[in-house]
C-alpha cells in the first residue's frame, strides 16, 4: 500500500461529484425507495409494504427525495378519502436507473444466493438480458478503471489539507488525487 507522510497528503477534492451524489442517495432506504419507484410503486402505503421501511424513515426519505428533485408529488384522491400524494420520478430520478442496475448486477455477481439472481432485467422489445457497458465518446468499449485516465475538469476545486481556511488550490494535472488506479498504485495487478 502507498502511504503518504502526513505532510505529503494529496489535495482533496472540495466539490467531488461522488461525495455530493452520496449525500443525496447514499443510504439503504433511499435506494430501496428508488427501486420501488422504478418498478412503478407511487403511493406511500405501497412503498412502505414493499420496502419494509418504518413509517417515519420512509416519510423522511420521500421528503428528501422530493426536496432534492428526484421525485415529485402528484396529488390524488380516492372516492370518499382525503387528498393524498403519490411520488413520481423526475428526469433527475430517472437518470439514476443505470446506477441502480449496476448496483443490482454487482450484488447479483458477488452476493446472490447459489440459485442465482432474484431478478433478471430484460429488454421489453426482444426479451434479451440487459447488460451495461462502458464506452468512450468514440465508441470504444472500456473494460474497467485501468483503462481510464481521470483529468481535472473545468469545475475542479481542491481543498488544502494543510489549512481548511485557505482558498481553493489550483489543480495540478496528474495530481495524485486524480490519478487512475494503476498510476496511484491502489489497484492490485
């Protein structure tokens, strides 16, 4: 393992997209709510039955997903009942579908029972199993992290590890915090 001396730690991203995304969805109940929403479940009682979430937990997760813009409330009223809300995915929420499928497929590969995956996702048009693949903008298939090179993006801000009060640091191309797994030495070979 590469361990840096305390004074030589690489700069830390101040605006990491992964960290921000996890701040919104990085919790079990949130993913289970999204799983159900992708399956067409829209109403609180149905969502609670499908996820097993305690009422207060589910209410808090739905509120947060609405506040963050992944779900929207749509009022409905059953005959003789008071008005209630159902929860529908927004485009921002729908865009998380590949993430949930990737997480599911990872779980299928490493954590499923010996009988195999509990759910198979197929293409409605032809019935074939859905597979996820990485491709670059030129159409080349990318097998994994050893075939990519993270580069500083236009919005990169680095946090100084020496002083939290210091202003944003200038990104250095090839910065250790942006290095690919092979150049950082963090992936086994």
